[in-house]
C-alpha cells in the first residue's frame, strides 16, 4: 500500500510539472484502487491532454509510468484519468459488454467486437466474466479485439 502511495506521489509530482510547463490548470487527485495507484487530473479544459479517442491520455499515462520507473526501478501499473475520460469510457464499455452478453446468450453465437485498447479490452473482459460468460482477445495490436463466447 505504501509503495502504491509513493508511486502516486511521484506521478503527481511529474504531472504537476507537466501542467506547469504546458501552462494548464488542473487539480490532481491520488488514490489506490485495488493493486494499482490511480491519479486523476480535473480542470477547466484539458481535452487536449485526452485526445480524440484517448490516445494522448494513453501516451501521458505511459510517460508517467516511465517517470515512476525512473524513480523506483519498479514497473508501475499506475492508471491516469483526465477530466473523467476513463471513468466515462468504463461506463460505456460496461454497457457494451452487457449488450454483447445478452446478444450472445440470445443467439448462442460468438460475437466479435471492434478493436480496442488494452484498457478497454480489460474492462470488457471483466464485465463479461462478471455476467457469467467468457471472452478472449484476438488479433494483433493495434487491431486487437474482444470476442464474447457463448456458454
């Protein structure tokens, strides 16, 4: 727990410096969710730090993880969210998973979803498993996708 809090502190320092350099206002919130540190940035208009489909957010998350690694020597699983983008995306993906599970149960056929990022696939896999079905990932990055399997 203390290690994850330290990761969050290092990440927050790094992100605070980044916001200063970019001359952006944002408040940082640190937390520990399960087995990973979580940092959220909220502010007026931070959409340029998210990108159209979250690609800038993904890149910033990787840079932040590298900053944590540089300080600790340990690989980080830190999760970064900006302006609630990931939280909203998680809600949308859970709804997609629920619809997909219902469709697979009705048809008895496997269902392939659109390509997704690793974060998106994990959310869908977790939601499908929670609903009692199984799923697997197929394809090669960046076109890797989830397949929901019938019982």
